[in-house]
């Protein structure tokens, strides 16, 4: 099962930053940004809040601006990669609400997991971090990529401690949803057999499709769990 707290998204953000840094280092005369790009970057930056600002409280626990900004950058990147302009007014509003909903939902799951006795050992956290560190040429390159996203290595380690705790909780409560061969074949036929000149073969894609459908079903159950926790929670948004 993929880690709940956007593990793959964090990796994607860091790797994109690393590629960007490498590109800048090899280009002798990097192209200057046009005014539209600069303006968009300013608008995206303006969406951030002060790091010490309390953006929400969840059952008395504070969520700070630094956590909001970290997830904001990741979400803006995801929207950009999907072809949407995260600086456009309505899209920006959607991003802000999505970030708040995700932060609150994560905090609810984390609180519930800790309440039921789930914890993460230093070894477990280090094992997860090693998977990211292995993608970089040394810790300095990782720290450089993190700096580009406004995250410190210490903050990343803290995030992964929470990731491990919530992942254990989700695995025990939800397990691994079943996906039938019929569901996998139906998904392939819908996504790859229509309007494609040279689609990949079913045998080539079936394992990836099954993993995707397992993750999709898992996330649906996670959303249901968060909704139930939300009914009993005391939440105040201060954005």
C-alpha cells in the first residue's frame, strides 16, 4: 500500500526540484523568465501564510502555517502538472480549501492513531527516509532540494514519523481492499483500448492497474474514516 500522507507526492516534488537545480547548474546561459511567468510565481508565493500563523485547530491541536505552506507547494505543483493554472482565482480557492481539508484530515487520523497506541520507531522512520535519500547524490543534494520547497530535513523527518504512524493505523483498520480480475480488465478496456493506436498490452499493464485500483479503494475508505472522525471533532479554521 502506498503511504497515505502523500509520500509519492513529496518524492515527486523533491525530484523535480533536484532536476531543476541540476539544469540550472549545467546551463551556461539560462533563459530569462518572461513577465507572465514571474507574475504567476509571485501570485503563487502570495498564497503562502506566515509560518507561525495558526491556520486551524483540531481538537485543540494547532496546525501551523509552515505545514500549510509545505502542502500548498505540493498541491500547486500537482495542479500545474495536470495542466491547470494554480494562480487562477477559482483554482487558487480550490487549492486553499483542498490543502486545509487534507491537513485537518491528516491531523484527525494522526490523533486517532496515537489514541489507539500506534507509534513509529526511529528505525522505521529512517527506513522510509532512506528511500528518498537514495534518489539523491548525497545528503547535501537532498537538503538543497528541500530548501527549494521551504522544508528542512528535520521537518521532513517529522513528517515521516507521522507517515509511519498513520500508515500502520490505516493498514490495520482498512487492510488491502480486494480488486477482481474483472475490475482490472474493465479499467484497461476503458483507459487503454479506446482511441489508442498502439496501446500497451494488458499483460504489461495489469499489475500497475491493480495497484492503482487498490490504492483508489484504500483512499475512498480513508476518506470515509476521516468523515466519521470529523463528525465528532472540534475544528476551527483560521485561514
